[in-house]
């Protein structure tokens, strides 16, 4: 389960930011997770709940925002969101596509109690 290592790395960032802002507690963390990131949102939430015990985020809530996949056809330059992960350009039927969005996983927002 690589979600635990993702959350572990995220807590390094959360604790650093909490120190920078002289926070007493972390109240809420919002992350954005791309559909192609390889991370399973339910497992991220479970790992977060396990990892937060005994930290400044012990009472924090994790919000996960799912990011859709967006691709660009390198043949006709059309940008689109593939349906059901069928990676064929609806404009020219090319399969020569570049993924623009949907592979990311990042912290969007951290709310502190100071």
C-alpha cells in the first residue's frame, strides 16, 4: 500500500508548515488526486486517519478532490477528457495523445488553529 508512504511524506510537509505558522493544530487538509495518479482515495483517507494519531493533525479532516483526466491530441491539437479511459481522439481518431492533467497528487490547502 503506497498510500501510506504518500501520507507519511505529506505529514512531513504538514508538520513543517504548522511550525512555520506557529499552529496549535491542523484542522483540515485538502488534497487533489488525479484519476491517473495511482493513488486510491479510500486508502489515502484510511492511511491519513491512521497516521494522524498523536500528531498536530489528530483531529483533522482530510478532504479529497478528484481531478479528471485531460489529454491533448498531438495530431490535431484537440483537448478532451476521455470517457471510460478510451484514449482515442474524438476529432481525428489518433491515439497519439499527451496527458495534460490527471496524474497529479498534491496538497491544495491546509487549515490551522493558531
